[in-house]
């Protein structure tokens, strides 16, 4: 929750930044140098680009914007500006080699720790630091530090995706989630119609696109209790789902035909068995696990085949945050407490989703499970600003992406750190993308006339 005492806040900032850096270090030290500079997929940057970009954003926002310091290496800024160079062209740039990138990121971090000692964290009535060009909001409740910790963790998830795409032997290991008996609860949950509060104006480290809080009044609907499993998805595959245009929107049909897509990414049929590649190992597709590495088009087609549809973003958030007993929206499905290991599969503790029905302690008041963690969930909705949105602190985080080309994903995957995951957190991507840790659940309106 919001830490108001400056010392507590300082410690929270430090531990959050340290957690992110430990993960970055793991992801960039578990492979040899050629694997850091190689481009493992045209969709991804070389790992060494992410590493220096993490340091560069930290320098820009914490040392320069908050601290008022001069640029350490002004000549490298353009190399690590995501908008100047699309991912596909990053390997041909004169990037810092791994040792230099590590050294640069570590130097930035050292100076940030010094800055942290001298930063006066303040609330609404605090004094404004002389260098803070954005006014109090940038340092209020440690926002800029929280934003940078989230940024590093987002790139850590990106780097984990690169690891999944990389060919070659396993470089990362983690214990599997607890096995769970097949889920025997109700397959769907009823969410009553009526108003609820979507978004937030009070969560201190919420990013601009999650703001402001506003009321949405939506009709009653039913939503899957758990994400759609591999076993359920396999029934769609085996039923010829990829060969039947009835289930696909026109763009999705064109896309799967043009690319010969017949199953989730990383799946392969071997005789009568379905196998999948996961972090350098091949294994049988586990039927009880939420389906992973599907595009929005595949999720949408499955839902139509099942006689259902994807939930809208508002439906997803109401299922996750609406607490009828308290008559308000909570931070997470389980309430307002920060995520613990009992609530959700987050933070790369595991390198896979947990079986459907896991984490009963994380269920919502209405009984919906695994909304947070495990797999990012595609929603029916385009990525659009909330009423009253203002870009903060930079337009290139969200504003430049608003529009119909991007679909919203919610809830976070096993690869998302708790600092970058909330009931209000919004992710987005193109509907063709499936290298991301994406799955989905389905919904249906309670009344036919709301369909
Ligand atoms: C919010 C995941 C779409 O990775 O493109 C990282 C996060 N923004 N650096 C992305 C982000 C700037 C962003 N997503
Ligand atoms: Fe970035």
C-alpha cells in the first residue's frame, strides 16, 4: 500500500529497485556473450540493448529529470531511444558491448542510490525540489522511482520472452508450481450488472493509462472461473478450429492462412501427441495449465467456437476488483494487500503458469480465480484512454499507442513482478502477437439482448 513515512518509502524504493536489478542480472548473466548480442527474433531486441536501455531510462528520469544532473553519456541516448530505432534494426547499431552496458547501468544505479539519500519525498504539502520540472507529481510518493522499477521489470519480462524464443539448451531454471487436482468448481461466475469504479486516482505508482478512477455501468455477465486451459484449447484444435472460417474474424482468418498457423506458438504435433518447447526443453503440453502463446485472433476464434466471446476490459476489471460486500473496487481480487506467493503466480518464481484452479487465496469476492498472474489475458477491447486521461510523465508510454490497432491485455503473467501488476494495470499489443505470455478467459452476456 501507500507508504507515507519518508524512511519507509525510501526503503521500499531501494528494495524494489534492487529486486529489479537482481532479475536483470540473472537474465543477462545466464547466457554467454554471443547470446547477449545476437538477435534471437526480429520481434525482439538483443538482450544487451534491453540492459543499456534500462540504465538509460533510469538516468533520464531519475538522475536528469528528478536529480537535475547532466547527461553521463549524451552520445548514447539516441541508441537506446525505443522510438528512434525499431527492434528489428537494433542489432546493427553501435551498441555498448555487454561489459560496458553492465558498467553503465551499474554507474547509473550507484548515483541513483546517492540521489535517493538526498531526495525529500513529500506528499501534497511537501516542498518541491528545485529540479523537478514536472512539479511535485514526479517525486510524490516516490512515483518516478516506482515508474523506473516497473520499467525495468517490464523489460525483464521482455528479456524472458527473448529467452523463450532463443534456440539452444536451457539457461534458466525454476521450481514448478504446486501440482493441483483438476479444478471441480463451477466453470463460470455470474457478475451482477450495475456501476463499479474502473481505474484509479489513488494508487501511488499507477501509470498514466490507469488513471483517473471513473464509474462504468455495465450489464450483468458470466465469466470463466479460470483461464482457458491447454486441454480445452486442444479440443478446439482437434475439432478443426483452425480450418473453419466461421470462428475467425476476417483479419484473423487472413493472418492464420497467410502464416500457416495451426496451433499456439511453440506447439508441435508428434504422432498422436502435442509437444511444446519451453525455455530450451521440450515437453508434453500439460492439459490442466492455462493456454499460453496465443494471439488475440486465436483467443477470439476459440471464444466464438465455444459459443462465447472475450470479456471487455471493463468486464475483466469488474470481475477482478468489484467487491459487492464493501461496495467498492479493491486493488486486487483478494482485497487491498500487496501480492504474496499465496495469492498469485507472479515474479518469475516459476517459468510457467500454474494449473487452472490454483491460488484459492487469490480468488475474487465473486469467486473468479487467477485473474492476477499466470497468463496475460486478452480482452475484447481496443487500447483507449479513460475519460480525463492526461499523459504523465511522457506521451510515449501510453498516449502514442491509443487507438484500434492495439488490444488490451490484463492481469499479468508468471513473468510479471508484483510492482508492475495491479487490478488496474493495462498492457496492450497487436492482435497478431503471441510470443508474449498471453492466454485468455471467455465470457457471455447474462441477457441475450446485451450480446
Ligand atoms: C506496456 C509492455 C507494452 O514493452 O512495449 C517498456 C512497456 N514501455 N518501455 C513495452 C514499456 C517502455 C511496454 N508495454
Ligand atoms: Fe522501455
